[in-house]
């Protein structure tokens, strides 16, 4: 019988692309001929507002109400489920809600999964649980957990619940693509603050296209391999800082009136702007998280590199920024 998959966070950035990957796998994409393909899974969506399912949700999806901030509402949501793809998380300044959703909510969900006999739980976490770099060609086993923000601490706690239950934790770093309101917009904002790019900044950063990440999450859930533990899920080739900024400026058509700056010149120009200085400081050191063979192991293509991803999503980014 086809596996039943529960997806949390289907209305979010990563979760939406996980649903797209499941539609693609089921042969329900718009580019497929009618009747082509088979339905390899049965889908259940956990939503706080079942009356508002994510766009493109299959009409045959089983939609159940549940709120990670209300553990009692999760009772029974995993009954009959084989795989849980946990993509939901709260990111914001409300530390109490962040802990409630990411930490306590994940614990309650995992407890339900265990009670219901779910075969595998996959949690989409973040490399931010390691804290600040530098991290150079680092593997999961090499790095201690040292989160510095309330969100990262809560997500690290969520990881522990999943790992203690024998689940799978995926840690991407910079995730870009349609729906990204943080990575490329943040780089564009930094370029705007500087009015210039950076020269000779060779710090390397791991990135992943959200479409590839969505496929990776689905593959991790359905793989016959024993994947228990943590995995870095980024494109195998890191991108250096100067190339990150130059690519964003080029692909989005940003006008930078000044010539490229050195790091010291950039820091001086951002004096009095602590948020921009923080972003610059993160970019100035390696955040390169090495692939542990995950992509090959689950048979998923990691997608195009950073430049290709930005180019393919450029229209969405321009529309989002009002350009």
C-alpha cells in the first residue's frame, strides 16, 4: 500500500516546495499528461486553519487541524501515518512563541508519531544551530551545537526530540528561491546600504535552491536507507562572499554607483548600522557545511548552483522587492 505522509508547515516557504515535490512525484504536475504517473503516497496536511489549504493542494489530501503551540490539538494527527515531514517552525522576535512552537510543539508531535508507530520523522532544521562561524568544509559530526538566538535554540531543542526518537534532521544553510524573504533580499539590502559590492572577500558559504531542498525532504522520508541522524543539505559547491553579492546585483539589475569596497571600507561605511554590520560580519567568515553524501545516497540532484538559482528565481525576487 502507498505510504501515508503527514506534512507540517505546508503553507510555509520550505513546506510549500515539499508539497510541490510530492505533487511532482505523484505525477500531478501541470506538465504531466492526464493519467500519467501513479500516486506513490497519500498526503495528510497539518494546518492551523484547515479552511485555507496551501495553493495547489491535491483535492484528495487529508487535511487535519492542529497547532504546534497547542499540544492537545495534535492528538491523533499521526494515526495511520507512515512518514512525518516536519517543515513547520516559528521564526521571529517572540521568544515565548518560538519555544512553544519549535521546542514543545515538536516534542508533542514526535510523541504522537511514536505513539502511532510512524516509521520515520524528518525535521527541516537549520545550520544556524551551530552558532557563528567560521565553519570550513565542516561535517555534522565535527560541530558542536551552539545556537546564539532564541529561534536557533528552540530549533536545536526540536532536533533533539527528533533525534532521540531515531528520526532524521536536515540542516540547510542559505535557502533561496521563490518565497525566500531572507537570503537574497538580505543580500540586496546590504548592497543597497553599501552602494557597492565587496572585493576580495573569499569567505565561502553553503547555499541550496528550495526546490532541491523540497525534493530532498521527500526523498529522506521515502528512502529505504537508514538515514537516522543529522545531514547537511546544501549544494556541494560553496560560493564565496564577493560572488554572492556580485551575482545578486547582476541578476536583479541593482545599480551600485560606487566601486567595490574592501571589508574594512565596508565596515566603516556601515558605522552606526548594527544590523547591516552583523550581516556583513556573517558574510566575512566561512559558513561552508560539507555534504556527507546525502544527495547521492537518496538519489536527488542538488540542483543548479547559486548563480543559476538566482537567475531562475530573479523574476520573483524583482516582483517581491517591487523592482
